[in-house]
C-alpha cells in the first residue's frame, strides 16, 4: 500500500526552524551560511527568504517597504543579500544596518 504524497511531506515546525538556525550558526569551517570559502559571499533575495523561512514574495514586499532586517544590494537587475549579514541577524535577532567604510588617516599608511 502506497502512502499519499501529502503523508510523505514534512511539515516545518518551529522546532525544526530553530534547529536549522542553530546548525547554520554553529556550522564550523566547512558548513553554515558563510563558513564555506567556496560559497559566494552573497545570495539572492529568494535564497535569503528560504533561509529566513518566509516566502520570496514576502521578502520582496519587506524589501520594498524597507523592513527587511538585512541590507539588500542591487547588482544590475539582481537583488543580493550578504551572507554574513544574514548570519548576524540569525545570531542576534537584531536588524543589520548597512555601514559605510570610512578610512582613518592612520590606516592609510602615512
């Protein structure tokens, strides 16, 4: 007797989401969002939505309203999220604000 497709589908629970976040944060050198040096430094908005456990259209809506908790880069026509920013948000729960790099005169070597 075959199981129905609905019976085989795993329904995500809050415990599963929290466990996924823990595994991502504690990933180590070759795992996690940014631990793998071969992984790109950014991910698409849809990929970030998947990590956050929200639908891509919800992520798009939050981005358009300026309420996404991580900065979004526009590269050409593509929207990208920096993996380190997403990881920091998952670790702390605090929104990550974009910063501008300002060089101090002492760091310029002279």
